[in-house]
C-alpha cells in the first residue's frame, strides 16, 4: 500500500465543498472594508526576524515560543505570526506615510504560530485585518471598532459582546508595571518559569499567561484603569462616548492587555460564547508608538485582526445559513462520440457568456452522466445525440421544474440567443 502523506498538524485543507463559505466571508469583509475607505494591501509571507522581535516584543509568547524562523545563508527570516508589523513596514518602505493621512489599508492573509492546535486555533490560520495610520482621534478608535461590528452584523453573528479596555501610554504604564511587580513579587516562586522571567522585564505579560495557577494569582492584581494618566483617561472616555453614540453596547474588561507589546491606550475584543474558551473573533487596538519604533516617524496608528477560521466556526456553531454554493448552469450530455465536439464547442460559447458549463470528459454512460449532472446541482441539461446533431437543435431541460424548451445550436450566436432568452425567462 502506498504511503499516505498527511497535512502538517495544526493546518487545514479548505476543500471545494467548503470553499464557498470562505468566499462568502471574504466577500463581506472586503466589501465592508472598502465602504469604510480601506484599500487592500498585500505583503510578503515572511519578513526579517528582527521586525517581529522589535515590534511584537521579545517577552511575548509569540516571539519566545510560537514563531517559525529559518536561516537562509547569512539572513534569518520568520513566517509572519501576525499582519500588523509587516503592513507598517510596507507603509514606511513605500512612502505611504508621506501621503495624505490617515492611510487606511486592509488585508486577507495567512499567519503562522507554533502553538497547541485546538478548535479555532491553528498553526496556520487566516486573518482579515485593518490598519489605520495617521489619526490620534478617539473617533478613529470608534471607526475601527464599528468596522469590526459591521462585518459581524452583516454575517449575522449573534451573542457577540464588545469588551473594551485601555492599557495607557508608556508613561502611565510604567507606574502600573511597578504596581504589578510589587503585587506579584511575593508570589514569584509560585509562578511558572516564563512568568518569573517576565516579572522584571514586562510584568503585564503575566496577566496574559495561560497557566491556570498563574491566572489564579493574577485574579486580584492591580487594574490598569486605576493608573491611567489624564490624557489616556480622557481618550478612553471619548472612545466609550463615541461607541455609545453609535448604539453599541460594551463591557469594560480590565483583563484585556493583548498578547503583543506594541499596543497602547485602547484595546478591544469582540467575544462570543458560541465556541467555548476560544471565543474572541475580533481583537485589536491602538499602537501609537510602533511606527516611531520601526521608522523614526511619530505617527499614531491602530487596527484589528479577525481570524477567519474562528469566524466561520462561530457562524457554523450558531447555525447561520450560508448562501447556496454556486451551481453548474448547463450540463451538455453527448450521447455518442460524434456529439463530443459539439458539446465542447457549445460549452465554450456558454463560458464566454459567463455561464458555468460542463460536459462529459471521462466517457460516462448516459445514466452516469445524469447522476453526475444531479451531483453538480445543474440548472439546465442539454442532451446531444444523433437526432439533435442532424437537426442542429434540441431541448434545454430545467432540472428543477422538468420543463423543456427548444434551443438551436446551428451557430453559436443562435445557441446563445436561445439560451439567454430561456435563462432570463426563468428568472422572471
């Protein structure tokens, strides 16, 4: 028996039977982003490793445990674990921040993280993300949040709660980190090895630890909202007011710190209870220092990421109906070898018209062709036998109603004319 090769753990095949769901979701996110004024950007699948070390943060789980990195000759590259760092790099390298601001872009791309695979969490996953650079306004925060909500509402996702928090700026966060160090210091020996290391370098990462024991210790830790400076507090209040004015309900969740170091001020998540523990379907926030950190330009920025696997999983769990997958418009069934050239010629004419046309390519019997046409969900069937070839006309059968109508195929023009008239009449 031949060896069976299987896909790597933590990856998925998106087969033709499921791809229409992805097309539906991708169409909705693309349409929503463009209506909000975001333009698509496409970036490399891998970047220089230093980009992620500097932007994401060398104390994060992503950098310490999850990146796929390879050394090629003298250079080290990493498959992108997220979309923001590469997008900001592209904005800087291509001079986009010298153009009119804000710059608003979106992307649909694959990301890679080496973590334990589970429902809604894969090692290769796909993400819809948006980035806005050039606005410090709290209304920009609300704009990005509303774009995420628009996507979820359009797709019909239910039981979604917007969770808001602010993690302040470097100034007020420094005081908060000192408070965290003082809180966690007596518990140092009970913390996991990773958190013991992070306690001095980046104590906020302790709040994001997945260890159940560490989570118990962190339960009564100081809250960042009590340490915000006046500017950060005013900004957060303005964001909450703007979101409220848009009619969006939210909860304040001081436990949201996000797993990447570049975030500042507003952070948010849209969370559902439909898929268990992995309930965050959209997450993002503001990262005003990232561009300056990478390119020496002080430009505020913000954005979000939405995992497509998790989004589709949520929709399926909630029983949301997807539009019907596209069907074959016409199946041309040759009854003899002499009819095969005619079937191919007519299929080509239909395809030029924009129709999905199929004909037999494997020598099926007529009965087998009928089964195959039904499997394709064919809307119309045209049988091509010796009589039809001799008369240069046949009957186009509506597979849903069973009704048959005459159609000419003496010329491609007559065939298209008759087909168009018949197919249009079925729509009215």
